[in-house]
C-alpha cells in the first residue's frame, strides 16, 4: 500500500508550473479511486485560479503511462470535435497540463503517478439526481460523448484495466475471493454471495451478444456515474465529461447501464436502509430518452434493444466488485467507514431485484424512447 498522498504534495506541487504562487491544496470530490486535490493559486491579475491535481490509483491502474497516453489522445480529439461543432473546448473537454519535465505525468519519489488538469469553473458535480432535468442533462452529455468519439481510432487505445467490464471474469474473481476468504468475512455475506451465484447465466448475456456480433465494440467511457460529468451551474446542462481513466473499447449499453445503476434512484450508493433503494422508472425513462438523443443515431437497433441488459449487468457487476473488495479487505474502492463496501453491494443487489421485477416495463420504456 502506498503512503498517504498528502506526504508527497510538497514535492508534487514543485513539479508543475501553475503560472502563479500556490496558496493551498486540499482534498476534493467523492471519487472512489484516485486521490484528488484542488489546488488554489493566486495570480496577480485575477482573483484565484484552480486546478485539479490527482494521484492516479496504483491499485486500479498498473500502467499510468498508457493511461495518460489514452487520455491525451482522447481529450485532444474531443477538443477538435467540439471546436468543429462550434463549442468551447476549454470548457467542454478536459486538458492535461504536463509537468515541468515535459512528460505526460509526474512520478513522485514513492513511484506514484500524478497528473494535473485545469479546474472547470462555474460547474457543479452532483452525487445524486436531484431533479429529472439534471439527470437528463447527464444522459445527453454521455450520449454525446459516445457520438463525438465514434470516429476515434479505437485500436490505438490501451486497455487500462484488462477485463474491466468482463462480467464473467468479475464473477470468477468473486468466487476466488470467497474461496480464499482472506479476511474471514464470507460467513456474513452468504446472502449476497448466493445472489450473485444465482445470476451466473446473466453474466454472459452481453458478452455473448458481443461474441455473436450482435453488439459492436465502440470507444466508451465505462464509468458513467453522475459525478463524472460536470454541469453548468446556471443552465444545468452537462458540460464536460471527466474521469477518463477507463475510456477504452467497450459496449455502449454499459455506458448507459452504469448511469442507470448510479442515478435512476433516490439513494446513496452506500445507503443502509434498503427500503429507500428503488429503481425509479420515471428516471429510467428520462435518462433513456436523453442518452439516445445525445447519441443521435449512433446506436444500432440491437444496441438499443439491449439497453435494459446494460442497466442490469452494470448493477450486478458493480455489486460483485464491491463484494469482492469487501471480502479481500477493501483494497480497491476507497472507504470512509467499516462495511461500506458490503453496504454498497447490498444496494446494488436491491436495484438488480427491482430491475428484475420491472423488466417488461423497462423494455417498454426503451421501445417508447426510440
Ligand atoms: P475518481 O476516479 O476517483 O472518481 P475523478 O477524476 O472522477 O476521480 O475526480 C474526482 C472528483 O473531482 C470528481 O467527481 C469531480 O468532483 C472533481 N473533478 C475532477 N476533475 C475536475 C475538473 N477538471 N474540474 C472540476 N472538478 C473536477
Ligand atoms: C469507481 O472512479 P469512480 O469513483 O468514478 C469505479 C467504477 C465503479 C464506481 C462505483 C476505475 O468509479 O468502475 O462503478 O467506482 N472506477 C474504477 O461507484 O474502477
Ligand atoms: Mg469519478
């Protein structure tokens, strides 16, 4: 386990040219993976300029060099596409700021990789879909992201996390964690383990469709939580897609599905009162319509037909991942309290059950939105 990110901050701040004196750097945001800081600087002419400084998680990403090459390629491409469409590339796309040594990221004395972005100002980042309009805005933004990247040379992208949305492999990892039971936690998770094992056949549905050529591989984001899109603070429109670590070839239905998993309900991902955790079909409809709008014709008929499966599989898979991490001692997802990953797993099981109970309605909604 690497040392606390704070211990390297001084050294890392020296490695970048912020163009003005740094007046502070504090932890920021609610991501589960990287260590994120906001850096405040004090230029002479304007009041304050902010930056996002991140230590890239070494537990999640083995090759930060490849990851940053992906991000630089994708952000530059997105910037050009946005400009072509008359947009503002500095606001609508991320931009990597290189360290003074000119490489894509800075490696600290402990061997960890750090990167810097301008802070996209006048935006908000939401942890929950407070209004349907806001959720719709995120759907349009993720749909548009898919459309803007449809011409990107997918073969040039590295797989930053191999088998990331390989649900069959995720189940295998869970089984291995149960068998090892290294923390002695399997006994208290019997119900959740059974829930996952009972759905073994489901794990193959999208992957089999891919193998059969029914679903195409596209350049996808793969982590389309609501808090990975910045919304304009005045208009509420989805402005800039962030957290590009997992942009790789993938399935469009997974980008759709991960947003549903996180956003089409009114509870936190780690809610302990499961009576509050329910799939909201009206939010499902709002997002479906917006995502298809944003993608505007990019998706094939078969992809559209499979959208409910994207929702169910991303939720099931995420539940398995939380459970696996809980069984292995919380090494991957950041936690702020004990059993948080188990609680997160339980909300995902509840959502999957809800989707199963409302499956025909989900399918009807997708048909209506086409
Ligand atoms: P993680 O992989 O840990 O989720 P993210 O890249 O999503 O890390 O960043 C964590 C949080 O930091 C985001 O949810 C958002 O609140 C904030 N954030 C990240 N990049 C920017 C940016 N360029 N401008 C403003 N806020 C940002
Ligand atoms: C992580 O990085 P963040 O917090 O946006 C994870 C996603 C999970 C999500 C669950 C690289 O997303 O895959 O769905 O937590 N990201 C990575 O909240 O593993
Ligand atoms: Mg994030």
